[in-house]
């Protein structure tokens, strides 16, 4: 049986970046991936002169690891930085979209009533919660900023990041920094102020200062894993589905299926980046409690609808990143990115492209039947808001049945079992987008941290 020092499970952005960081430090990890391509949920396609992304559309640079990775992969030359007007975002309410362009715009926006604006200003004077128990994001925000702020600001924002429902998401798990601001500084507003001050000091002392630019690549975000694959291909086993992990004398036997045949190999160390629901069944005989907790992590379905129009068809000015929709907006999509406004090359000359997201935790049932009907309703609702006349020139839909892991209430219990597992198994790291953040930036940063632990 072949033996490898480090085996990575899964070739999504988490697995591929982990491999890149390990290789950049002189290691030669093996990657096992079930599908015939790399990138996991990331999928970019060129259709009729448009470049469409189906999962992540862009990412924000939050850590130094992002640039280290793309330099190593040799794809820096294809990096795209979003146009300046992408910093402007809209939120939908009462058949209109309301611009938000920095903190001051909250004062003038018609999105929120005068009463709620005052309520937000009172936040520093609201007593901090004493109990350290897990709390839903909805309860946290309602307690600190009021119901209207929750309904029309937080609710759509959370739909944009997690396709999630604030009533289910855990504040401590999904936004730990914000939860900590309350415990440490008594207030989110005061906490944000202190964080800004502390960061300023740290940057002066030489801490890496992320650009916070919104970024992607000429051919879409899938260029990152594809760029890495080019540099590590001999150690990448595609069409190789992991079936079983058996601990043997401090090492692991991994059984996997490749083109209908079963194979085995020995791994001294494992880094798993498989989705929680896949890893759960592989962990049954290794750690029953952890396996149960992994199976509880919910992935709602999300449908991505990419649309292309001639600019002459569109009445609204295209001056923003796009807009998000609150649950109370009663629309059949969660939000719409104005893809070709963010990055110029996403549509042919004089055309514009948009990416709409359907489903999520709040609307999970609509993706279980009659997809054609829901796509058509969403297109019609979107066209009305954007004052679009006529049919799209191009239309492309992709369904993710299990799209984005939810850091829901109960997650902290999973975390307890996960930490216990890592304390007792230092040659088996569990990672992926259900731990430490689901954004591309988070996945890449966690990949570097995990790679360093294995060296
Ligand atoms: C619709 C949507 C929109 C998003 N928008 C954004 C965005 O705008 N910005 C942003 O930063 N992030 C966004 N995200 C989140 C981000 O894209 C993901 O969190 C990230 O790509 C997940 O990467 P991963 O490698 O952790 O997991 P995955 O991509 O799920 O990779 C896991 C890999 O494991 C493989 N696998 C599964 N089972 C087996 C097995 N038994 N054996 C071997 N391999 C197996 C899979 O085939 C897959 O390749 C979005 C996600 C979705 C779904």
C-alpha cells in the first residue's frame, strides 16, 4: 500500500489552498477529490461573451494569506479589483432600493424610521447581557438595535453572507467578533470604535494591513484553485471518492473509489476539507459524538441565476454592487449582484450581467419543486425593480442542493467536540468552510494556519 506523509481530503478552495501553502514550505501533500475537477462549489463559466460565477462572485481581502497564495499560484496578473462604485450597496424595502454608502448614509436613508435611527444611537447605553449562553443573531440584534434594524438591515445582510436566517444563526458562532464586542466593551458601537483604534496602533507597529478591496479574477474565482492545480497536478487524484478512514497505529488507512475500483493508501497525517455532512459518516467509528454533531450542521439549498441584458433594456442607473432583500420584502430571491458593474469584463460591450440568489434558509422549499416557475418569477420581480424591458439575452441557472453551512444555534456544542478531537488527535485536522468562516478569504487564511500546524 502506498504511504503519504500528508493527505488532504477535498479539492475545493480550502483543500487546494492548504496544498499550496504546504507545497510552498517544501511538503508534497496528496489530494483526494471526488469530482473530475477542482474548485468544489466554485464554478465560473463563459457563456455568450459573459463570464458568470455561480457560487462566490467576489471576495474581500482580509488577510495577508490571500496575496501570498495568488503570487505563489502565479495568477496575480489576472487579479481584478472592483470598480469604485461597487462600494455602494442597496437594501430593498417597500418596492424600492435604498442606497447605503458608508456609516453616514444610515443617517439620511429612508430605509429606517427616525425612531430606529435614534434607537441605534442608544446602543452604547443598553446594558450588556450577562449570560454567556449561545444567543440567536435575531435576539442579539433586536436587543441591541431594535426590531426594525433587524428586519431591514441585518436580515438582508445575513441572507447575503450565509443565505441564512437570523432566527437560527448563532451570534457567538457566526459573528464571534461582534458578540465579543458586547462582552468586552459593553456595546457593538463602542467595540467597533476600540477595534479601529487598536488596529490603527497595530498597523503602525507593522501588522499587515489588508486592502479590504473587493476582488476576483479575469475568468472568475475558480481561477484560484485552477491556478494551484497547474502547479501541483501529480499529487492531485481526481475522481477519487473517500469511502472510509481507519486509524492504524497512529496513522490512517484511507479507502477511496476511483473509476469503479477501490484503492487504499496510508496517511501519516490528514487534513479534511470535506463538507460536514460527508465527513460525518466517515467519522462514525472514529468519534461518534463528533460525527453526530457534524451531521447537525445544516446546508440550505441555493439557486444561482445569472442574467444578461442589453444596457438599452435597463432603466435603472448601474452604480452599485447590487441589492439585498429582507424576508419581509416578500420577493422570491435573496439579493442581486450587479456583476458587470462590479467587474467590467463580466459582460460584452453595451451589455450588463446580474447574479440573483434564490432559496437559502428562509426560502428553502421553493427549490424543491418547479424550478422553472421560481426562476421566471424571480426574473420578473427583478426586472420590475430594475425597470428592465423585455426578456434577458442570456439566462443561466445552477442549483446547489447543499450550498452554505449554517453556523446555527447548537454550533458551539459542535465546537466543543471539535476542539476535544483536535486536542487528542494532532495528526488529523478538520477544516473547511463550516469552521472559522465561509468566505473565500477565510478559507484561504484557515488553510495557511492548518498548513503551518502540519509542518
Ligand atoms: C451560492 C454561493 C455563493 C457564495 N458567494 C460567496 C461570495 O460571494 N464570496 C465569498 O467569499 N464566498 C462565497 N461563498 C462561499 C464560498 O464559495 C465557499 O464557502 C467555499 O468556496 C467553500 O470551499 P471549501 O473548499 O471549504 O468547500 P467545497 O467547495 O464544498 O469543497 C469540498 C470538496 O470536497 C469534495 N468531496 C466531497 N465529498 C468527497 C469525498 N467523499 N471524497 C473526496 N472528495 C469529496 C467536493 O467534491 C468538493 O470539491 C458562496 C457559496 C455559495 C454556495
